[in-house]
């Protein structure tokens, strides 16, 4: 998850992607390369009964997926390091003119680096914080249509993300919140897109239907998730102790 432009939502997207994978029952590690440490803070706030997401190197689980929250940097060295580490590169872009210009420059710099040209990686743009049927959305969609880079997903501008972020949650954790269930359509699409770009790997559970957890993952849904917005009735966890997410078979 990277873009030279700060404030484009890299950490919010990275943490929500981690939560989406964790609710599926996959072991997830988050690498926090952002100097602000927001990803590490998110994990520290995450409820104990939520599906487990670890900082990479935590050691309790061998992750099935690792999500890297990249720092805002456009240096040649940073781009080369990113290409060396990543299987898939996601670039969140906001619909403002400044962000569109910065995103175009970053993607161009990335794709013209010798390291990338020698070993290309799939790149997907995330149209982030989009308000539908606005001039800003039309401008962003026009820009993305001019790039030879696919749009992995479009994410709506919603206060839900900020509310969940402060509680160490992602929208995938808020399965009893109607607005979160609407957002899960996009997150299922993003997970599907990422999985389609990855090298061949073992079979894994399909995305959740209608934002509902699987039987195994539901044991790890925190009660706090149901009341994070303050307008939902809290529901007690299904079990006194929530197990860790189920590992996938090899």
C-alpha cells in the first residue's frame, strides 16, 4: 500500500484489508513502514476478541498474507525496495486535483524504474474516499481511465472508517452495522482482485457473503464491533474465549 502523497488513506486501506482477511480466517501480518506508526497504534487498540492481526514479526502466527503500509516517499531507493518486497502494489488515490497529479507522477516513476521493468508487479489503483455523482468523482474516473493501470476498487467517503479505525477495527469486523455491510461489497471485491494477482497459492475460503462471517471466523468477532458507532445494540460474544483465526491447510 503506497503512494508518495501523504494523506491518501494508505493506513486506513491497509488496516481494513488486514481486517477483511482476518475475518475470513486467514493469519494476517501488518508491516508498518509509516513513520507516524498509525498501523501499530491500530493493532494496539484492536479488541482481544477480534480476529487476530499481528505486526509482522510478532511471532505467534506464520502469516498467510502480509500487508505493507508504505511510507510517503517517492525516492528511487524506496521504490526499488517496494518492488523487491511486494507481490502486488496498491496505490490509493483521492479525487482531488492535487492527489490525482501526485498519483500520476508516482505511478509513472514506479513503472519506469529499472527494477520494476526487470520484474514487473501487478499494480492496482484504489479510488479512495469517493463521493458518487460528483465532479471530483468524474475527474478521478477520467484520470484512471487514461492510465494503463486497473482500478482495483472504489471506496466511498464514509465516517465509518474513522470510527472503526480509532477502535482498532475494520468494516469487516462490524458485521452488525448496516453501513458496514454495504461497504463490505467493495472489500470483498478488493480481496478478490488481490488474490487474482498473486502467484499460485493454496486454496482459501471465498469472501464472506453479505458481510457475514463464516462459522469459524464469527467466534472472533468482538462485541465492541457492534456498538462502535454508538447506535447499535451490543451483542455478547458467542463464546467466553475467542480462539485465534483458523489457519489454512497447506
